[in-house]
């Protein structure tokens, strides 16, 4: 015999006016059946409203007590063992609605959630009639789903669902001791509620749970986890003793490791309980527990890792190496000391309330760096702690930003592969590679960015046969010649002889290739590149015969004797090699220089030299502003750049630097002019026979003066200066 008690819940219905809104669903309803649809919705809602008036029916029988909710779900508690199950009304084969065991998990302590699924079930008994009103077969799913949502919203507005839930719980009258043990031992950390499965599990093993609660309530969860994971425990002994023996033996842990469990609480192992494996399933947490315990032992932790810090480890495999000196963390093998530094910093950030920012900014940087670079940290670096890690990571991140810039900040290297003495040459040809080089080799190559961009410096990484980088070679251009700027080993160590030899051959090879690509152009087609100098024997006998009598400036002027065409002592002759003019006013004179009396005094350059010098100086200033060190124009100009960089914003000091370098720039101008094809020069000396009356100089001639000046400007890298 059983009796059924309908239960009204006071104040359950808080709104009597709510009703499903179905206007939006009419598009899915057959146009001729809209009134019927409206009537059906009215009927459904009226039916539900009557169920809400007395939503619970409790039935006691000899075998069980059941609680039926809104007429379509039924909780059953068995009298004998207290097991909890759920049943729902389904259509059977002959079209009758009958109660069947529901196969899915549900929460035992806070049952009956107003989910969409619940209302799908609830409307199940009207589903055939709903389908019959649809505009077409393809409208059925949308019409049904829309009606479910609409009825659910109306129900939530009508019923105080929290009140209903509490009434269900009271009517179920579950065993409070079992509920308490189930709550403490639950291992489904993702849901706060106790599931029916876990409730029934505790019911079944109530004696063991009671015992564990008496011995060490901290370990209730551990027993549950072992059960859920189907761990086979030793057959004999107390539950906890069996767990301890199993864990220490299977996990190869020292006995002290048990203390982490025995003294810890459930929340201290959330990283294990929250773990989800493949398929987002929690299976395999027993192995996660093993790894976490090994990690705690390797870290030599005394206390638990705080819950928010544990989350940094969540869903990441961390595997302690057999020697316990390193851990595979986020794909990178980290020394234990480094991981200790990471955790210590996270705990400090947690204490100061900045863990979130730390976890979102600094930590990802460090972890990304560790994963991407896999740095081999030496003992000193391991002990250097978080600040060191963060600094390295930020360098790396900066590096990444540079990588984006690498495409813009790149240059051409004429040598792409060069092997000698077992060393391979790899050009460093963009800002990213340059920065990597400086970081990797601990040198200052990134200072050369501006020079590399300007084409005055080229850098190369040297690798040995095994691919290991052993050094860096820098070349710099001086005029049309590439020279070895520097050869360095790791961290600026002195280079091996083989590296120096290689640098020398690299410079010569680079010069050859560069000259091929940067030929000096002849001024006009069909014009000989050089003007034949009239075949005249230089007369140097006077000077050589009596050096003591010679002018004091002998050394300064007499560095070469070609073009020595002044036959008569004290007489100046400036004969144009092209037209024979001797008055320095023919169209072929580029420049006439008197080295002791003010320099330029005739020729096209007389009026143009100032403009050339201005442009050269502008180039020096721009190079200094860009952070360049090498101008490609030789040491005097490079020295001017260095001096100018030191003056900073001091305009007066910058003016002084220009004044000091003026003569160097003039020399550069005429040395370059002399090297151009199509330019013929004549050196001359004059000895007036008295102190202060001796001098020397050089005349520069060209068949096409304008073309020569254009070439000069190009060669100096100052196009436009000739105009
Ligand atoms: Zn001439």
C-alpha cells in the first residue's frame, strides 16, 4: 500500500500574468492553423499553471519514497540501501506515457534545474500536435525549439524556482550524513553539486567514509578519487593505510610525500581534480596526482601551492625528470630552481593582489620565452630568480616585435654562403637577425643597425661544422674597399686564427662582388676611361740632388712624382692635357689646388666646393643622428661622426667639430675626385727660393667636367651636390 501526498508550495507562483510569447514563431506555423496554434499554446500553459499550483507529489511505499515534480520527473529513494535514482515520463511502444529510469547524471543535493532540456522533456507530450501545426516539415525543429524557449521564459517569470528546488530537496529528505560525506569527498570539481552517482557511491561505502572522516577528513576526496579512477588498492588494511601504501609504491615517492596529502586539503589538489584529459574527460587524474606529488617533492615545498597559483599549472602536462632536477613545463625543460622562482613570484603577486595581471602579462612572456627559446640556464641564471627570467623574456619579446620590423629593416648581403677552414658564413641581413646575434653572442652587434641600413657595415655569423655559432665578423666599407672591421668569438672573446683568416678572405671577396655591382661609370660612351697622360719624363733631379736645399714641405707634397712637368725651377706650368691651355681657364679644369695657400683657387670646383662640403657635412650629421658609426668614407669622416654624436644637442660644440673636420672633408673630396675614371691630375711643386715661398698642389682635368662632378657626388653618396 502507498499513499500519495500532493504538496502545494506557498508563494511558489509569484506572477500570475506571465504567458508564453509566441508572435515570433508564427512564421513557422501554417497560415491556416494560426488560431489552432494559439489555442494549443493556451492549453499547454493552462496545464502547466495547474501543475505549478501543486508541483510536488510525495509517495511513500514499502520499498521507496518518490517525489514527483510537475508531473513528469520523479526522484526515488530506495528504503533498503538509500540509493537515489531519477525517473521520467516517456512514451512506450503502445503510445502510453510511462515512468522510466533516466540514464543521465543529476545533482542530488540541489535537484531540479530549469534547464532548456527540462522543458524539452516537459513539452514532449505535446510534440506531435506542435509538429502538426508547422508550415512545413522543415519548420518543425525551429517551431518546437522556439516554443520550448518561450514556455521556459514564461515559467521562470511565473515560478520562484529557487523555492521549488528547496521544496524538492526537503521532500527528498536525503540522508544528511551521506550528503555531508558526499560533499566533502566529491571529486567532480567542475560542478558544485553532489551528483546522484557520487551520493550513491558514498551510500555504498558509508562505513569506509565514516572511518576516513574520523581518521583524517582531509583525505575523504582521495579515497573518492581512487574509487572513481578504479585504482586497485591492496586488499587488506584500513582504507587510508591502503591508499598510502598504494601511492608511495606506485608513484615511487619518499614516505615524506604522504604528508602533502595528509596535511593538505581538498582545495590544495584542485589542480589534479580539475584536470581534464583528452575529450575533455576527467579520466587519468590518478596519474595527474602522481605528477603533482612528484612536483611538490622536487620543489621541496613545505606548504601547499595556493589555489590561484595552482591554476597556472592547470591543463598543462608537467613532468618531473627522474633526477628531480628539472621539470618539463609547458613544453620546456626547466630547472627546478627556475620553476621555484616562478612559483615564488606568483605567490608574491598573489599576496599583493596582482596575480591576475602577472598571470596575464609577465608570466606568459616568460613561459613563451622558455617554450620558444628553451634556454639552457646555468646555475647562476637559475638562482638569479624571477627578475632575471622576466628581463630575458622581455628582451625576447622585444625581439619578436623586431621580427615584424625585419622586413622593413633589412639589407642586402652580397655573400650568402662562404665556407673556409670548416667554418660557414651566414649573413646577418635584417634587424631581427642582428638583434638575435647580439643576444645570442652577447655582443654589441645591434649597435650597427644604422650602418647596416646605410650599407657601410656588413655582419656575418660564423658557424662550425656542427652548426654551432662560434663568432661574428664585421666588414666596413672605406670608399671602394671592404675591410675587416672586427672578428669576435662568443661574448667578445678573442677570435681563433681560422676565424681571422676567414674574415680576411671574406673582406676581399665582398670587395670583389661589391665592385662588380658598383662600377664607376665612364662619363660618356666612346670616351676612354682615362685620358692618356702625355708621355713626359718626370724631372725630379733638383730635389733629389740636394734634399737639404729642398723646401720644408717636401714630405707633405712629394708623395708621388707622376705629372711632374715643371721643368724650370720656380716656374709654374698648368697645361691642360686635353686642349693644351696653360692659363687654368679652359673648360676642362675641374680644380686647381694649392696645398699651402688656401686650397682651391681655380676650376669648376672653385665655386662648387662649398656646396659639396655642405652636403658632406649634412651626411655626417644624418649618419650621427641615425646612430651610424661607419660612413663608408673612411676613418676621418667616421671620427667626425663619433665626435658629433658626443656633442649631443650642443650646437656650438657641433660647429667646432665641423671646423675641425673641414680639412679632412676637403681631402676626401679631392682624393675621391682623383680616383674617378676620366680624371687626369697633375702634381706640381713650386720653390720660390725663400722661406715661405715654396708650395705644391695638384690640378684636376676632365673632358666633361659636369659629368665628373656628378660622378663625384654619386661616389660620395651626396647626389645633387654637383648642382
Ligand atoms: Zn683644356
